[in-house]
């Protein structure tokens, strides 16, 4: 990153970082002391990533954000399929750039004996491996857990699949299918099932995997042994949604006190004069305070006397509240109810998130620049290890890598001879040119179809 690019970096809405404190420690509300980049808690650990799309890449990125060295092993020519998904600029897809920061990309064709041998040498240097190949693929290539643990007993091997073993083992998996199987879609729409409009369980599985790998590394510190971690998207989904989506189905048999049905039914949005607003009227106190503000009698209305009745008559409650705030701007609704102690928030559009005063205060969204993709936004890593938070000034070197960007350095460090490295790099350069031409042709075709 050159000085010009660096000068453009900033955290949206953040306050300039102060000088370090007298003892050299960082102010916990700002960036790193004296502009230094702090090493994360996983510094010194090496993770090999054999994954594509979101669940595996995001898991590995979480570990990379926390200081681990992540080597993303990608097949020549195409690399991770996420490189071609969604909005892109100069061949760098936004999704790939978002879940692959702070990694090193190494191109190896694991179907070729020579390159598989190089990969095995990398395994001997690794602390953990994350893969999300279809079940059995790596075993057939001689790269399953049994084979790799034989040469690296300390290896933590995390294997992500959609369903694991069993009747669904060989099914192709996408997030909406997990939502369907886990009952999530039915929970959103009742008689009219509807998927959540995000790949929620890819991301939940990513966080599950990152936490599991870290826990296994902690156990290894005590025992000296690695282990195999079979992680399924379905089990991750069920575990994630259980406390609320399945609360009415948790206890078995009789003797369970009655209560509201689905928790999701408690939380409608309401319509103020100039837009939607979220108000939580679950408690009797909140409903009474809202009624006092609007000089209404909702809290004494027998239809809304208890949380269970409010849920049963939620459509009527929404209509009553909407009528009471129909001429009140959202800002006034939020400001007044906040003073009253009633939980409330403006319903932001995606573009309004960037200007939300709390988001800006936290500096939660960083504007940075990718050497290929150009100016971009990212959500800052949410946890400030060591009392310091990532800032635009400490973040720019962590861009998502080009395909094979770090092959030469990593293979050279491993001791691969220069002739082999040169041959592999020449192949990768030829492949990169072909991929770039393919992307340019696709972009031109899309532009032409838009013009038509």
C-alpha cells in the first residue's frame, strides 16, 4: 500500500487517536500505542485453510484477525469460488475481499503428486487445518485426518460439512437448505415459510469452527495432542437457534407452565410518520409508559393485559400503536421513548447504517483500500484484544490476497527450490491472465445486457 492509499484510510466517524499514555499503554478506546500494530493472541500459530465460499474462509479469517498466520491453499486457475461471487471490481469480488482479509494465498494443485508433497511439508509446520470439501474427498486424496495426523500428531483438523454422516451425507449444501432442514424458515413465516435473507448458518458455522479450533489448541497445550473436529452446519444451526426458536419445544411432557408461543411474534416493527421504528412492548411497564406518553389506554385494554395476550393479539396491537405514532417523526419517537426507558431503535436502511451515530462513535466500519478492488468498507473486528481496537491506520496491510500472491514467499521459506517455484509461478501467472480475461468478458457482457 502506497502513501497515497494510506492517506485515504479512515475509520468512519472515529475520533483521532490520542498520543499514548505516559506508561506507553494504549488508550482502551482508541488504536495501538504510538501507531504500532499489536500482535494478536493467536500470534505464532499457523493455520492451513482448504475452504471456499463463506463458512471455512470466515472461520479462518476470524483466527487471522486474532493474530494467527493463515495460509489459504487454493487450486490454480480458479482459486476459491467466492472470487467470482457477487459485486466485484478489477477482479476482486466483495464477498471474497470481506472474508479473506489478513491471509496468505498459496496456489497448489493437490491432485499433482509434486504439489501434494509440498502441501504435506506445510502440514508438518501447521498447528491447525480447516477444510470444507465434500465428505470423503480429502480422504480419497490421502489428505484426511488419519493421514495428516500420522505426520503431524499435534494437528487440529476441523472438517466442515453441511450434514455430516448419515442419510443426507452426499447432498449438496447451501445455507437456505440448512434453514429449511433446521426449521428456521418455518419459524420466520409460520404457515408461509420464509428464509432469513442472509447466509446466516454459513456464518454461524464459521464462528463455531473458529471457537472450536481455539479450544482444541488450548487443550493441545495441556495434552500435546491434536484432534479431529467434525463440524456440521446443521448442528451449528440447531444449537444457535435453540434458546429462542425452540423454547416452546424444549421441555418434554407435562408440568410446563404456559407462556407465549414463538418469540419472534413479540417483535414487530411499527410505522411512525416518516419511517419504521422498532419498539419493544413485551413488558407491562413498557406498554404502560408508552400509553402514558401517547395519553392512551393500551395498558388497561384487556386484549393486551399480559405478554401472552399481546402476542395473541399482535396485529391489533400493531394497528393501535401505528395509529398513535402516525404523526410523530421517528427521531421524536426514539428520543422520547428513550427518556421514558422504553426500548426503541430506528429501523435503518443498509445505507443509513453508515451514518448511525452509535456506529460512527464506535468507528465500527472502516474505510480502507484494496490494491485491486480499490476503496472499500469493512466491519472492524469486534473484539479489542489487549484493550486496543483496530483502526484504519493499523489495518491497511491486511487486504484479501490475490490468487497465489504469497506462493513464492511461503514456498521459499519452506525450502522449495527456486526452479520449482519459478515454474509454479509461471503457471499461476498464465492462469491469472486467463481468469482476468474471463472476468473482463463477463463484465462486458453484463454491461451490454444492461444497455439493452
